[in-house]
């Protein structure tokens, strides 16, 4: 999978701070300088003041100001299973590559056998892979070889059947019914910082599935560059805790 940050609100933590300070200021934040808006916040520099305020907001569950900054990500090559999980989050906006317009009619089945077009779960090839609820691990080499063989034959068979159906003139939106749920898809999606933390609460958790967890960790790495104070605080004080952002 390849995850990129496409676009994001400029200076997002300034926006968060202005939103939050608005709630407790008698002056109009639209007319003040940022320094004036932050004047009563503890800290010697603007950066320290921002850190103080953002930490305070997150510690006290004042999450509204984190809805102002928005980021748009692009991901290439996740499974449709992963897509189904991410698209359950109702405050994220999506564009999903269409299987109606993107037909995999020229994909070489030999390449599919090597891992193209369909995501291969690590448990298909790694004898030591431990899945959710501690299932798997310490499998015999022979068992894993068999697993991989069954997996590869199944996906290659599906792709060949799909291509045969297209050759008979079946519309791609119907022929795709035979493709596996592991078929790769590209997406563009946008969300605000509050939602990003909520998705991380649910999808970076240990009981989440490996693929969406990997995607979420990549998103978190990009978010940490974009909103460093917020995600440093999230990482240190909030990630993995039981009382999540939303129930
Ligand atoms: C480990 C794991 C296993 C899962 N297994 C399954 C499964 O087997 N089957 C299945 O169907 N789903 C499953 N899910 C999906 C899960 O139930 C949620 O639907 C999904 O994670 C979306 O998150 P959310 O409910 O927080 O809603 P989001 O859409 O992310 O919304 C964020 C928050 O907004 C509030 N909210 C949004 N919409 C409403 C609403 N209509 N009413 C009230 N409050 C609302 C809630 O507080 C919610 O937490 C699983 C999720 C995880 C992490």
C-alpha cells in the first residue's frame, strides 16, 4: 500500500487554537493578531502557548476545535475488505476507484500469482503470523505452503473467470462479482483532525485487522508531520487508551 497526504489545511494548529480561544475571548478573534488571541495562554513563545492550549483541549475532551482543519489522503492498493472497514466511518468523505470503469481485463494471471491485483494477507505466507484474537502463529512450513498454494490458485482462478466473462461481453459491473474481496482498490478520502483521532482510536487498536491498522499507522505518521503538537500529545497520552474520543 502507498499512502500520501494530498492536501491539508495550512497551519492547522493555529486554526485549532483560534477556534478554541474564540470560546473564551471577549474580543473578536477575526480582528486580533494571533499573538493577542493567545496572550493569556501559558508559555513563553507562541509554540509553547500552542502546545499548552492543545494539550489542555485534548486532556479535557474539548474536541470541537479539532474539527476545523481537514486533510485529504490518497491510498493505493488496499483490499476491498479494508475499504469496507474504513468507509464505515461516516464523517470521512470518499472517492473510491470504480470497478465499473477500471476493468482488470489485461492483468496477467501470472502476475496475479506473484501478488499483483489482489492483496496477499501475511498469514498466507508467514508461518509465524499471529492474527486477531491471537489466532495463528507457529504453523508448519508445509501447512503454510499449502495455504499459499490454495490462496494463489483461488485468486488466479477468480481473475481468469472475470476476464472470461468480460470476453463474453458481460458488463464489468456484473463480471466483477466473481473477484475476491482482496482485490486492490485506490481511494481518496478526507477527514478532520477529530475524526482522524477517532479512526486511530478504533483502527490502530490491537484488535483491529492488520491491513487497516497498517493504513491507520501510515495516516498517523503523515498527520504527525501536519499537526505535530496534536499528534505528539495523542501518541503520548491518548493512543491505545480505553476511553476513546467517541464511544
Ligand atoms: C475491531 C473492530 C471490529 C468490528 N467488527 C464489526 C462487525 O463485525 N460488524 C460490523 O457491522 N461492524 C464492525 N465494526 C465496525 C464498527 O461497529 C463501526 O461501525 C465502525 O468502526 C464505525 O465507527 P463508529 O461507530 O465509531 O462510527 P463513525 O461513523 O466513525 O462515527 C464517529 C462517532 O460519531 C457518532 N455517531 C456517528 N453516527 C451516529 C449515529 N447514527 N448515531 C449516533 N452516534 C453516531 C458515534 O459516537 C461514533 O462513534 C468493527 C470495528 C472494529 C474497530
